[in-house]
C-alpha cells in the first residue's frame, strides 16, 4: 500500500474497499463519512443492541444493591430468568425478577 495515503482517510478507505470488497466508491462522494446502516434496514438491529444493554445494566444493578455474589439475588435470578427459559416472555421474566418494568436509569448512569 502506498504510504502517502495513510494520513488521508478517504484515499485509504477507497484502497481498502477496492482490495477487500472489489468496490470503488463513486467519484465526488465521501463514502468513508457515511453511515448507511439505517437505510439498509439495520436500524432495528442497532436499537435492539441498545435495548439489550439497557436491560443488562438494569439487571446487574439489582445485584450491585447488595453484592454481586449475593446468593439470594442469584437464586431469584435463576428462578425468574434462567429456569423458565423460553416458556415465558422476556418482559414477563424481567418484571418477575425486577418487581417492576425495566427502566433506563442504570444504563444512563453507566454512560456518565
């Protein structure tokens, strides 16, 4: 690869796209600055990643209230989430474990 393009992200991206995907971006475009996922139907996938992270923080926050090694909380998690598996809906299992609807507070707090 030509070392002179290492400091030019557009040229570097064009070379990599040609080498890896055999695609050449259209002249006059700034493909490296685009984020095409939302227009290709992947927006729901990104939403689900954030929602699953939100739920994970909310669940883990329940463990942190006493200790991440708290046996009672672990047992409650096992009975409410792990044991039922796919026999119950996910939201029902969450409500059963949390004692409420899931919320974004722990996730937002994790963002600083």
